[in-house]
C-alpha cells in the first residue's frame, strides 16, 4: 500500500465443463488459484453405447459451482478462530475469545476494542458486521471461566466429567511465561527476591525463542512486540521479544557439519544425545580456562532466518568468522559452542533494548527444550551477567496452562496467587563473574558483525 491507499486487485472466474462434472476456480491476477468447486453432471444411457446429457443440467451445474465459489474463502464461515480460541469453543461451545490471542495476533485493543478503520482499510469490513460476531464480541482475560464448562459432547470425547471449568486460553509461549515467571524464589539469593515481578524476564526457548517481560505501565520498545495489556499476566503490560529458529539453528549447524556422522556414532555408543556428547567433548578439549574461551577466534551472527528482535530486519543473514580448513569433531564442538553463545548474545541484545526503553530486569527464567541443555543455560547466565532460574517442572507451558484451569475453577483468587503457589524453582544457575571481561569483548564483536553486514549490503545494493 502507498499513501494509505490499498492496491486494486482483480480476480477471475474460470469454468471448465467436462464429461462428468463442471469445475470452477477463482484465480487472481498473478495466476494463483484461490478457491475451487465442482459439481457432477447428470448422464443418461438410453441404449448401449448411446450417451445423453442435458444442457439445462449443465447450466444449473455452472450456476451451483459459481455460487459455491462465492461462498467457499468467506460467506459460509460462521466464526474465525485462532487455535487456542477454537479449542476453547470445541470444549465449551462458547465463542468468547481470549484477550491474549486478540491483542497479540488480531490488533485488538484491551482499552478500545476493535478498530473498524483497520478492517475497512484491508478490505475485511465484513468482520465489523453484526457486532463483530465472526471474530469475537466477548473477550475474556487469561484464566477466566468459559460458560458452563465442559459440554457433554466434549466431556465424552475427552474422558472427563461434564461441567468442569475451562479457562480462557493463552498462546503457548505466553503460557510458558505464566508457568515460570511468578515462582517463589525465597532463599535462593536472587536479586528479584522481594522485588516486583516486573524485574523478571521469562525466556521460552525451543525451536524459536520468546522473551516475555511485563510492566505496570506500557513501555514501547523498538523491535520488540507490544506492549499488550493483560496478554499474559492480568493487570500487567507485556513486551515480547523473539529470536527466530534458535533451536533449529543449532540443529542446522551441527547436522550440516562434516563430522556429524562421527558425532552420531560416538553419541550412540555412549548412550548419550548428540548434545550431551558435545557438551562433554567440550569439557575434554578446553584448556585451563572456562569452556567458553574456546571460541576466542570464532564468532557467529545467528540470524540465518532474519532478525525478529530488536532489529526487526528479515533481510539479515547468518555470519560465521574464524573458520579453519579442518572439519574434525573438535571443530564441530567449537562451532556448536559459538552458535549457542551467539543466541545468548542475541538475548543480551534484546535485554539491552528493553532496558533502554524502561524495563529493569535482574533475573532470567528459562523454560522450553533448550533450557534442558546445561551449556545453553550457562552461556545465557555468563553472557547476560544475570542468574538463570529453571523450574522444578520442565514442562512449564503445561504448568502455565494448568494455572489457567486452576483460576477458572475458583481455587485461587487471582492468576498471580496461582503462579506463586504452582510455580516451583528447580535450579538456579549463576553467571561466572570472572569471565565477564571475555564476554564483553565477544559482545563487541557480535555487534560489529551486523554492522559490517549492513555495510556489505550497502556496497552491493548501492549505486
């Protein structure tokens, strides 16, 4: 769009009358088939090897497929759901939407509601009709009870009693944040003890990573999503940073290395995962210093799939500097280490952007698949200079979802109370302060990498 005007798009209807059916398709001006419909044609065989069809029936079939096409990408749709709200509807028959889904993905404002002008601008003014019935006109905060609970039909399908409470849902990463960020940390020597929950940052790290920070007042952070009101913890504003394909990047670097078959064989022989084996191998090859010093000459910029936060630049690419001609298991282990460090540096980059905008963060709370990797956790502590809290229960997303159910059942007076009672600290990993100077140097290199990449792009794409 340019100057606030939407580009005019044209669509075309193609109809094909075959021997057995009439077929129709809606095709856009780029030749992309957007919708398809077909309708059988009647046939008669008055005697052997004689076939007849009705032109009136053929015309009727043409009319049916054309009408079906018009009603297929849109008019027949009763409701448009995000997945969490669809599942809630299936469980309860209630079409109420979760505030989390709507504010984070549907441009809904907790204060002002839907913005009619936005839907009209993008050509979806149908959504405004009938008091927004198709996209939701009842919006509930996380943990609110839905209707009369589980329906008879859903209860039978799930093997649960009918009528038990069902909570308004959260997006999975937000449920993970809910499951870890409110834990009682007394007795662990953490700076966040006795401080507002706003001093904590939840990091949900798996295939990708999400960085969830909350505040009492809205904070706008360039390159970080939000602020969203009550999108995770009711009564608090949420900012959501992110790194695309973090876990996937580690897999990509390790599995694409020439020494990966050797790694697989040795890991299998020792009954370990490839990452547990790599971690132990790094301990074997490290010198007198901490294992992180093995990457003194090897640096990675991790945005192989673009940068989500805090640069919000999908054009960025991955970078590796310091490669050697050898490709043995030692080289693979050190490249793996440098990649893990790069992800941690990316987290530090996001935290610095959030703090520059007004957040005050002292403690990290990690959950998700990558939090099970001790190297990943220690690098986040060392590189950010902050202690990392790991939950007693590894599956924090499920704990967060259960917290919602506990609130909907009325067993707790608030989500905050349920968080404090149901989230338990399992382990605390402190940063190795003696390594701070080394990681500060590597962080300078980390920032230089993206600076140089932008310079290279300017050279190649400039005049």
